[in-house]
């Protein structure tokens, strides 16, 4: 899981590094704004893919192959239609969405170009995610990883070529990402057609009963991801109020942050599986021991990562900067101040996601979804309050993150201590 997450995140990291170093801070800021808008528009698709994968996994386990193929057909029709609709809406509404986010005029054009090109890749990304989810539902996690590694490498090489050699700037970075997504979709489809007969659909058919079943499992995940993305848009609007240097600095730090905390995410998911297996077997004591050990390790790992990031913060942020850009010193200053505040509290993230993994493991999926939403909501509100009432600058965004983690951890601990999760294991 951690290897897969590393390569998944490399898509955005490579784009940001290439554009930041070889185009400039304004272009880096433009990518930061447009990617948050694109994530908001595609978040529902990702959640619905999850629902389709659950349905397909259930039919696979029950050996209902005919219904499995019907579910694949329904999800292809529904998600393909939805992805095309989102692509059109994203392209048409792009300037209005960027305007609503108070995007700096200096970076508006770069953000608009990048976003419109990235939106063209939504159908390819949706198709790839569809088949990856289906393959994993059938127990094949290696092939999606190999395809991901290849396409991320392809995207990185293409980005370097079109930006540095051809001088295409933001346009080239976005185009290379979309092309690699197209290749990933084609490879997934070809592999499935040749190697996985269960997922081969010769004739597309539509079944409203199966669509309702997919929505039943996918709608909660889609709602959660949409709410999370919406909160990120409010945060993006606040960052934009401080200018393009702040957006560029925080964009660079967010890429570093996502990479640094990835092992904690992976361990949280692995621990959820461990807890689920032991609770299912009636071994609550062993599940609790696993949870405590994971909690200690996640906190210790978070502290180590905090120390490393504090020492190497300038060097890491500089990877995203063009030293000839006049705005680079200001971007570095803002980014370093932001990162140094946030990483001190990484241990809270370890605590928060240890509880989140436990709740998933015991079958309390609702609260595993609710607490992250509460945490992000608190972060958003506190950021606006720190700026509006305390008169803080970009550092308010950094302080709001541990406030959200802290409240989320406190709520999770109280829920855990009161044992309100008991009885949620599937029987």
C-alpha cells in the first residue's frame, strides 16, 4: 500500500517540481490552485469507484459471475457518463471557479490553462481507477502497481522533456500528465481483456437495481471525499488572499507533507485489517494489543519524520524553486515557516489516524468517516478565525492543521474510551 501511495503521489510531486524549478513560482502557485479545484470535481468519482469495487468483490466472493459482469457494465456506463459531464463542466466553469477562489491575477492564466488541460484527462483517470478497483476487488493488487509505476515514470520523463527542452511550461506539464493517464487507462483495459475473463464485458447493459446497490456503497465515500475537497477549496481561497508567493510556498510544502505522512496512512490501513481479522475471530484482546502497538509506532515514526523535516526543510522546499526567480526567497520563507509549525505536531496526526484505523477495523465505518470531516471542518474554521480575529498571515493555515488533528484525536479518544464502537463488527 505504501509503495502504491508513493507512486500515486509522485504524479503531483513531479509536476510541481518541474514547473516550480523550470518555469517559476507563479506557475507553481497556479498548479496548486487548479489541482485543488480538479480534486473537488473528481472526488465523487473516486468514491463511487469504491462502491462499485465493493459490489464486484461481493459478487466475486459469492461466485455470482453473471451479476459481477452486469455490475461492471453498469459502472462503466454510469461512471463514464459522469466523467464526461464533469470534464465539460470543469472546462466551461474553470474561470468562474478560479475567480470564486480569489485567484491572484498574476497566476490566473497559468491556473486556467493547467486546469482545463487536466480536466480533459478525467475520463482516462476514471477509467483507470475503475479497472484498478476491479482488479483489487478480485485480489490482484500487483498489476495496478506495475501500471502505476510505469505511467508515473513516463509522466516524469515527458514533463522534463516538454518543459525543459520544448519550453511548453505549464501546458506541457499538464499535457504530459493527461497523456500518462491515457496510457494507464489503455494498459488497464488491455490487461483486463487478455488476462481477466471475469471483467470482460462484450455487450454493455444497464440495470437500475445494480446502480442503486453501487450508489448505496459508494455514495457515503463520495460524500465524504466531496466534503473534504470542498473544505480544501475554502482553505485555498484563504491562501490566495495572501498572494501567489504564499500559494506557491504552501503548494510545495503540501507535496512534501503528503509524501512524509504516507507511511502513517499505510500503517493505519494495515492495522484496520489486523483489527478486523481479530475482532471477527472474537479476539478483542489481541486486536487491542495490535492497536496499542500500532499507536506507539505511528507516534514514534511521526516524531522522527518531524525531526527530519525540520532539519532539511530549506533543501526540500528548494527542490520546487527556480533560484533565478525573484519571488523564490519569499516562497522559501513562507514555506519553511509553514512547515516548521506543522511538523512539530505530526505526533497528533499519528494519534488521530491510529484511532481512525481502529474504527475501520471494528466495522464502525460511519465514525471513521465523521471524525476526519470534523477535523477538517475545525481546521477550516480555525484558519479563518486566526486570520480574521487574530490578524495572522499564512502561518494561520499552519496552526489550524494541528488544531484540527487535536480536536479530531480528542473526539476519537472519547468515543473509543466510552466503547461506543462495540457491536459494529459484521456477523
